[in-house]
């Protein structure tokens, strides 16, 4: 059936009237159609790549539409490899404008359509969608979907310039999907198909390596370094391997020994690396030297006082001592006492301590003076064994003392060498 036979009598009559009217315009050289520039359109089938057993669609479309009113074309294909299972009208012609075959077993599929109005359609887009199934026994090769235009006319019934482009359905073993990792050789990298039963190289992903510099790594005392190298910035392939640079080894220096004292621990000599600081021979701790007490004299604080770490009132306070507390003097240094109190040892100002002593002379008497020196006047003198209270000590070695007897007590200074 051609397009003219499909048109109804009314439609034909309308066409004839239209043509008659339009002829008048042509004669008057005012016809719009006569002035329209002829252009060539294309009717084409898209191409697909499928696997055996796949169900897929191909479309017949028009582009550069010169203005179409009626169309008839045939679609041919290899029935041994492809089975047509459905056909759907597109958007160029309405469903009521088309005649679609009810069966799909014919050698060719025939499409026939014309518009139900008197205007050309100049739209581009899909005319027909065909759904196929690829045979499970189809050969792995391309199959042509042929397109043959039987008739293409405009609203005037004139043939329009419309060429046909065939399509291709390629049946392949696998429609590759790239894996996520790169494969490579010395020149290129690429992706393989991710499917286990395929794994083929995907040719469209093959590309040359993009070289980037791998920085050198400096060697250290203990760890080897690396020379500069090259690798691909995309896939990581090593283009130029880095070479190992031997470790430098340590540069030893001596750690000096530290003598132990009564106040601090010491250290033996050791060694360390001058470059990296690693300890090569550890220093060992030498315990504090045990303090040998020069004396052990019981005493008592006469007021609140502080025990210092050093013979200096700005040094660290070891302990605070209340007035009247018993302490033990273990050494004397100028006007300071080194004392022991509740397990702590530290320095206390001598003027804050009182202790019992006695005169210690081999012969004669020990003079009690009014000040700490021989230039001061004589107050009295006392024989060996006389008991006294020591109230403090000057930095020059004189004790401030109080002498008590049955009649009266006297205060003054005695030279410390003769007081025990």
C-alpha cells in the first residue's frame, strides 16, 4: 500500500483544492513553496554493540528534516542472528497517522505514515523504535540494519530530498567494563575487562605512560637512601628504578662523665652520634656520695625557720620548721648550719638555732668578748668544761654564746675552735 491509496477521498479532495489554490500563487510568482530552498535530510539507524542473548533497541530517526508529510520505508536485518520482538512509533508522526505491521516475521519491516493535517512536519528526532533479541548462536561480527526509503513526500505530494543511512549491530563476546586497576608494560597502560570469564585488554583505554619524577631519599646514619627515579603518574609503573644509597653510619662523640656529689648523682662517660643523636653507649648513673657527718649535735629552733637546699635564702625551701622543734646539726659552714630534721637535710641560719656546748681548752681559760673578734673588750673568761648555750655563729668563726651560772648569766662571743 502506498501513501496515496491510504489517504481518504476527503483528504484527496482537500489536497486537490489546495494544489489548485497554490497553483494560482505559483503563477503569480508568490508561492511560498516555490520560494522554499530545497535541503536534504537524513533518515538513519543508530548502531549498537550487544552480546549473545541480549535484548536491545535500535531507533530510526530523522535529522535535517526538509519538511515531511508522508513517509514509507523498509527495515532489513539478518533473521538468523536478530529477532524483532517489538516496534514502537516515535514522535514525528502520531500513532493515528501510522500503519505498523501486526507481525514481525516478514523479511523486512515496513513503516508507513502520513500526517492528518496540511502542514509539513520539520521536527527532527525518533520516527521508530525497534526491539530485537540477539541469537545465542549469533556469530561474533557486525550485522547491518538496512534502511530503504520507498517514498518521502511533502504536503504538496512532491518527493523530498531524504537519504538513508544504515546502522550496525555488532555481536561481541563481551561488552567490556573496565576494571579499577591498571595493567601496564614498558610503554603503555590500560584497563582489562573486569569480568572473570573475559579479562581482555580494552583497547580504547590504552595510553602512553606519563612520566613523573620520584624524589631522591637521603640516606641517614642507619637507613639506606634512594636515588631519583621515574614512574607513571597515572598507573604507577616504574619507568626508572631508584637505586639504593648505603647508610652513612654513625659519627660518635664522647659524653663526658659527671662526678657524683653529696647533693646530686653523677654519670659515667658515654658516646652518642654527632649527626642523629642516637646514644651509642649509654651513661650509667653514679649514686650520690653518702654524706659523712662531721658532727652530730642536738639543737632546738628558737623561732619559726626555714630549711633551705643551699646556703642561700633565695634557694629552694626544703621544709618549714616550727619554733621549739628538735633538730640535729651535722655540719657547720660559716654562719649556716647543715641540719637534719624528720629525714630531711638542709641549711638553716645559725642565729635561729640554739644548742648546748662547753668550753674546750687544754690550759688556761677561754675569753668571752663583747664582739666577734679579738679587738672587742673582754667580758670574762671560763675554764675548760664550762657549759654554755650557743646562740649563733658568724662567718668569721665566732660563736655568740650565753654563759649561765648560779649567780648570773652573760652573753658574748667565744672563738668556735675552743667550743665543743
